[in-house]
């Protein structure tokens, strides 16, 4: 995948709580995944666990290797619920999650 860059603290207006790289050690299975524009999105190289600035809702941004959003899975009530759900399609992703180092308040002010 080349040199990895951490995601920005905000992707598509959402605060990035944690992020993970779906490298070759992660086994992808096409289920419980994203349908974008009538087509299955399939495996993506980067995942960002995000939170809305307005309410306590969590989402998973499916991103390109440059952290460009390709699709989003929304409606999770907790970080744990979102992580459990994504593990169903990205087997082995759980230990790869890295916590965002930019505080939410700082990210919101910059956004």
C-alpha cells in the first residue's frame, strides 16, 4: 500500500475517532458491507470510525488509501457496536484500530 498517512481529524464533516488500515493480514468477506449507487463497494484500504459533531451517532467511513470517503455505514450507537459490525466483513481488523490523537474539540474548531 506504500507509505501510510494518518487520516485528517475530520472526514466529510465527521470527527475521526479511530482509524485502521485493511492490510493483507485482514481477510475481507463481502457481507454486511456497503452498497453505493446500486453496487457493492467491496474491500477498501482504509476505514475511519467517525462520530457526528451534532449527536451521539457513530459511523464507519470506507476510504481510499488517501482517506477520500467512498461510502459510509451509519447508525451505530457506540464505538464498540461499529467495530463489531465491521469485523464481520473485515476479519482481523479489530486489533488494527488506532485512536485519533487530535481532540474532538480541536478538530471541530478547525473544521
